[in-house]
C-alpha cells in the first residue's frame, strides 16, 4: 500500500513540530501535531498538561489523540510527542500504519534549540543531564523507526529530504512491515535506512559495481557505521552453496553481530545470495536490498524470497526472509547493459498479464519511454510492479496459494535457464516461458487470441521471446526438477484471459512438447 502516513519522532528540540507542517505543505497532505492537539483540547501547553497530570495519564491522552488522527483524513503528516513512540501500543500502531521517521541530532544541537528547556518538565532540573538520560531511555523506541534522518540541518532541507521518501510502498506482513523506496540518489542515503542499533554493515555487492560499492561505503562511514565490503562475481553462478558458506565465514570473521545488518547491492542473484546469507547468519540478521537491475527492482527484490542453486536445479535451497527495507535507486540503472535492462520487460509483462490494467495501459503508453530509460517511466513502472507484487506477498508470504500465480511463465523459464547452463539470462528465459504459457492458455483454457497477441507484441518490441541453442528435450528434463512439480507432475499457471490467472493446471505432455517446439524454434 502506498504510504499515506508519515510520523515524525525524536527527542525534544529535534524539530518535529517545525518540520511537520513544512513537509505536509510540500506533499499537499494534512498535518497533525499531537502536542498542539493536546493544547487545543486542554486549553494549555502540552508541557503543562504533563506537569499537572503526570506522565502515565499524559501518555494515555497522546494515544487517544493518535488513534483519532489515524482514523481521520489521510494522507497525513504527524508530529508525535517526544515520548509517544516509547509507548509499546502506540509504537506498534505507528510502525504498522506509518512511515516512521526519527529526527536525530547531537545533544548540543538539541539543547541550543530548547531555550533552557522552558515548559519541558521532563528536562528539569538539569536539561543537559536529563537529555542524556532521556536519549538512553528512548533509544530502543526511536531505533525502531523505519528511517533515521539527520536533524541538525535547516528544517526546509529536512522536509525536502523526507518528502523524497513519501513515494514508497508499504509491505504489511505481520512482524515484518517494511517499505520499498523508489527514486534517484537513494544509495547515497543508505545510512538513513540502516537499523539505528546496527554498528556494522556487511556490504555484499557485485564485484562489477565497485563504484556503487564505494558510494555505499562512504555513506555508511560518514554516519559512523563500519562497512565490511564483500565482493562477489555477479550472475546466476554466484548463487552456490559454496559461495553462501564463504560469505557466512566472512561475516563471522568481520565479527558481525546479531543486531548488525547485511546490505545486498546488485542484481537478483546478489539479492538472493545476500538475503540467504543474512537469513542464516546467527539464525537471521536484518538486511537491506539495493537492486541494481530493472528486473530485480520490479520482481526479485520484493517478497523476501532468498536462495541458492543446487546441482539438481535452481533455488532448491532457500528461505523466506523479509528485508528491513528495499531501495530502488533508478540512477543505478544508467550503467546497466542494454541486454540486462531489456530483460526486465518479461517480468513487467508477466504482471500485466496476471493483473491487467492499469499496468497494461501504462505499457501501451510508456513502453518506448521505458525502453529509452526515461526516469519518469522507470519510476512509474517500478512502483506499480512493486505495488502489485506487494499485495500478493501480503496475502500469501509463503507461497501456499495466491503467490503461486507469480510463477506465470516461470515453469518453462527456469527450465530454459538451467538447460542453457545459465547462458540465457533470467528475463530472456522467462520471455520464452511467457510465450509457452500463452500458447497453452489459449489451447487449454480458451484465453482470447488478442490477449496473447498483446503479450507477444510487447515482448517483441523489447527484443525478447526467442533464444538459441536450447533443446526441447533438455528443457523437459529440467522441468521435471521444478519446485512447482507435485507427485512428478508439473502444474502450470495459465490465463483464462488477461487479468484472470488460474494456478495448478495439469497439462498433457504432448501439449507441452508441442508448445515448447513452437517457442524454441527460430
């Protein structure tokens, strides 16, 4: 779901009440200041209410007002009272419904703004000493925020900084709520998204992305976060049991602790590998994925599937491990090769065939711009694909039912990859799989020819749909090892029409063989 609540938290003097209206004005959202609402309802400043009624009663007042605000008109920017996030109930609600932003600055900056802490009973009698104590008391609560923003700058700049994060998708999986951020320059802001209690980051990155890794390293080190770069050769060949073991040994040698963080910087294979290592190191540490290919941004970075390949097949060892955050920095696509870039269209077409409009209409109008790498077109398509996949993942994280629909085109696609020994890229193989599934949808379920013709047209315009050097018998053999097979029988995702998928379809071998011959013939 698109973010429609941004909640600002922080210590006294962090600027919540100043930044909130500036941010709301930038976004065109409603603004709600909890302290101001307390003053309005009680006829005196929030500090006086706290002094008169005591902290326990004051927190109850805050909680009630928070629920009123959340039940009201959205989108809304909320300036939370300094201690609101420390209340477990309020914290749980905010983390579930809002993008929570911690405005943080050094104590001397905060004290300089507080005018001797007038009207702030919690900072009496010695403001400097009490601020240190308050920081320690509330650290765990503030560290739970999704984003930590430096609050020592001009409030207008802070508001602009946060506004860039408003264009995000919230993935609401119980216990694993996180956000997918899409925009330019996000890698340089990586430190904002690292959990506040993490002191070391293991940066698992594609060895070919040395420049991007340097940007990430510098961004982390500038915020006092130790960075341990771990370079891996990209591509499907990276996803091996041996490579995963090597990464885990490197994390242990770097003394990565349970509260630390892994960052996976690269394409889908690096995300799969880095996420798998994060999910198994010390039985699971937090991780952030920064996809650097369009295909990974629209598909594999979303949903928490991690894994490595075994000799017998692709992704046969893996976990479901949701990331702490996903950063889709579209400026990283500038250096992506044309072949790898265009591969993503197959996954985008998959979503359009599964869910129909508005993505199909967006492709009708913007495909040329997308292929030309116009930032606006990329951002629109990435956000829409992320939103579509997020809704499926929320309903079925472990692929017990609805999530299986996302395998449309992948039954053949994974087999083509394996049969080519991964010389065929994932997106190229999925395009062949889409064509096979399209043919079978028409023949087995009566899917309209016009719907499949649309799929063929978009794939063709992207230069996808045909591969060389792959034999039908090899593809069939690899299909027998597919994870989606049951009792030795492959089950398919097909379409009754565009936007109406059906999972678990059994197809006679002869029909599959005929479809494979058609899509693999040049």
